[in-house]
């Protein structure tokens, strides 16, 4: 199975990269732009307001990819949908039914081991990749039968891990030889090659695609990214209940006291009155945010990544030959 999944993902893409699902950022336009350039585009089902809106996005993406496939000169990559499989997600069952109805090619699961989801996605031939941040998470996901793991390492935007990409990759490769996607500060084609060199099959990129016309992030969020570098991030689990790299200025603007956040226990989540509305008033980014210096079309970013990746491969081959 692992070889089949690897072959499918590699054969369906022009670059070993997935554009991560981002809450209140991803959109059908962003998915279509990245898939059209041969990168796997994705979005979170819970980013839509209702099951009806979710289905409308699926219809729009399916129709758009069909049009692209009829005219594209290169590969048009498949798309992916993120499902939060935790029992607290009241929409999960209905969203899964829509994924099955539309035969979503790749389902990205998160929060808890998705045993039931895996079986139902496999029934129609889909692939399931699961988010993990520790070895224990990986063991539980693998026991549920997932097709691959997304390693969310320290430096990722949104909900992030606390282990370095080197440490996490080595721990997981010690127990698993199947498909791995690495997340955490990946911004360039050179970074994608580095992830492969470390043992990953694919790289996960999010922050690089927030400041694009296709993203539905607010203009204020996009402007804040352009003005920020990694030193402007604030790591905390007290804002959302899970560790996140937040833009410090957005926390301050929302009325948060960073000194209070620094000593808030991880199990205590502050109210919106103390930190503003999560993801709406306060925003996150990965450690690579310093490379975002303007608003660029998603397709242009994809082309840059492919050119950088090709150049990095050539440079590495020359170095090894030398």
C-alpha cells in the first residue's frame, strides 16, 4: 500500500509539495491555482460556514479542475480536504459523507486517530494522510490504517508541533517507512529538496500562500505578514488550546498581555475578551514568514518554487559530483 500511495502522489504532481489547509485563508481559488501548477491544493472543511457551503466549494473545485485538465500543458494535481476527526467536531459525519460522495482524492485528518474515516475513504479509493506532532501520535495514527503521516514540526504556522523537524523526522522514520509529509517553516524550493533529503516524500507549505490574491485572509492579515519576520512570532497554547505561532503584534492589538500569556499554563485557554477572536483578530504564521515581502499570485509562487527546486537539485548534484 505504501508504495502504491507514493507512486500515486509522485505521479500526480509536478512538485513534491502540498499547500496546507488554512482556516479562514484557503479558498477554492487558491486550491485551483495551486493544483493547476501541479502542487496539491487543500482546504479545511470546517472553514466553510455550513455543509451546503462545503458542498458548493467541492462543486466549484471539481468543475475548475476539469476545465484545467482540458487545457493545461502540464500536470494538474489532485486536491485534498482536511477533516477534524475529533469527537467534538459536530460536522464531521456530514462532511465525511460529502467527501465520499465527491470522491475527494486525498483526505487530511487531524486531532484524533481516524480509523472509521480511513475505512470509508479507502472504500472509494481515496488516500488518508494524518497530522502528527509526536511519536505517540504517529503510532496511534498508523494503528488506524492511515496511508501516510504529516509531521507538524516546530516552526509550522497554525497549530504547530514543538519538536524540531530533524528530531521528529528521525523519530518517525525509526518506526515507519511509508509516505511522510514534512511541515514547519518550509518556504522555498530549496527547502522542499531539504525535506526530501531528510527523508520526507512531500513538503507542506502554508505561510507562503497566505499573502496571495486567491487567499481569503483579510488585507490586514496579509499586510501584517509582509511586515513580520520570525522574531515577531509568539508561541503559545493559551490562546487556542493548542500550541500556535501567533503574530505578536496581532495579539497586542487585540488587547492581549504577552507577559500574562508567557506564564499562562498550557491547559488554561484565555477568553476572547483577553486575546480577541482567534484567527479573526489574531493571526498565525510559520517561522519562514520573513520571506513574505509582498502579495504575489499563487500560480507565480508555484512557478518560483518549481524553478528553485530544479536549481537546488542541480546545485546539489554538482556538489556531490565535485
